[in-house]
C-alpha cells in the first residue's frame, strides 16, 4: 500500500518560513499540507506566523539551517510521523535579507547559501523529497543598458569580490549546488529566480523601497529615493509570486524560471503613487545610492508563461493598496505596544 493511501496530506518543510515571503507560503501550503516551518529569526518575525501556531497542520521549529537537524528526533514533530512518511517537499527560503543590515549579515549569507544549502539538500536526498531553491535576480548582475530584460539562459555577470558578493555570488553558488545534487543523487531540485517582490508583512525601516515609502508617507515624512529621478525597477505582488511557486512545484521543470513583473516602474512615480494613495503630505527627496538598492535586471517571463501558464495579474495600484492597509495596521499596533510599554511600571 502506498504512503498516499495511508497519509492524506504531504509533509512539507519551509525554511525561512517566518519571513515575509516564507510566511505567506506557509499560509498557502497549510491549506492542503502539514507544514514544518523552520526559522532562526535572523530577519524573520514571529508575528508573521502567530496566526498559524494553533493550526494542527502547522509546526514551528526555531533552528539555524547551517546546523544539522534530525527531524525525527524533535518531539513537536512526532504528530507528523516523519519516521514513516518522511518529507515530500522542501522549500528553501532561508537567507538573511535586510538591505539596511546587509553588512552584518555577510558571513551569514555565505553560510546559508553553502553549508545551510548542503544541510537542506541532504534532507532532500534522505527523504527523496522535491526541493525548491528560492534564488534571485541578483544572479544576473546589474541591469544592462543594452538589454534590461534578461532570460534564464543568460549566464550573468557578477563581481565575486564586490561589497555585495556574499549575497549575489552566494545565490549563484546555491543554484550550482541544487543542479549538481540533481545530477549526482537524482533528486527533483528546482530553481526559481525571484525578482523584486512586495506585499503585506514586509518589515519597516529595513531599506526596502515599498514599505519604507509607505511608512514615511503615513507619517508625512520625506520619502527618500536612493539615487536620482531615473531610478526604476519592477515590482511583483507576493500572491502572484506564490502562485508561480506552487505551480512550479507541481511540474517536472527543474528551472531556472524567472518570476517577477516585467513592467519597469519609475521609482519617483512609485513614490508619487504612494503619496496619493495615503493622502500624504510627504515630499520626495533624493539621496546617495545604497549598496543593496539598485536598478536590477527586468525578467523575461516567457518561460514562466510557457511552462507554468503564469503571469502576474495584480496591478501595482491594487497591490499597493493592500500593502498600505497592512502596514497602516502594523504601525498602529506598534504605537499601541510602545504606549503600553511607556506606561508600564515593570
């Protein structure tokens, strides 16, 4: 008798599951699967998964993936009967991603994309699980004037000794590991390359464009653009990105597949749209460029359309509205917490 006849739901592992994107992925997977969320809170946040903790099909494990882990030995996972069913799918999102704290996370990036990657791939080999590596548009290097849109067969151009190489080259090496484990061990590894994703649960004051613009607009503070009025980028709403993730896991495609919006958006125009939607009095100011906030390549999403039947459908205006609503609520809760702490006698 097959395991499918015995176990009605797949066991899936999501590393980096308390982060912005990972927590949204857990929300989707827990509808049909038993989800093990692993995070060490280096850049993730417990509040992103608080609403899932009471769900019997969800379990959180605080762990750094650069350290080995034996899932069968964890008491909290006994209910998932891993010793009998194993793990069917692994989604690897674990990698510190905080532009404002990029400098202090350099070594952590290196370890997550090498040692952490090895540990998770070894789990995939052990359980013969499908494995999806969440890669990034940074593997292509900076945007090129002659060809701003980039297809998956472009080999990229990354400076391996640059100040941001720990992340950029780290992501490239992680892809190499996924491909070679597939070749050597015959496991079903997949590479998905995400471009700029935005939406609810993004952290404030982390150096990410959309949430920081919204936060400052809600406070009527200046909206700071790193660079000049020519700075542009593309933005894909989180639900659209996860639709592609779930579709790709169900296919035989190893990737890589580009996932993102191919619509180039002027950042000044983006700031103006945020100001209008929030009815803010903020002014737009320009500052020095930031190391981790640059004009990235735009994705050629032909392969995603052909192999997944996917394309982004959320308009920027509607996506911004939903993100604004979420961040407005988050800022309100933050003010309440500060008020309570300020009046506390403890």
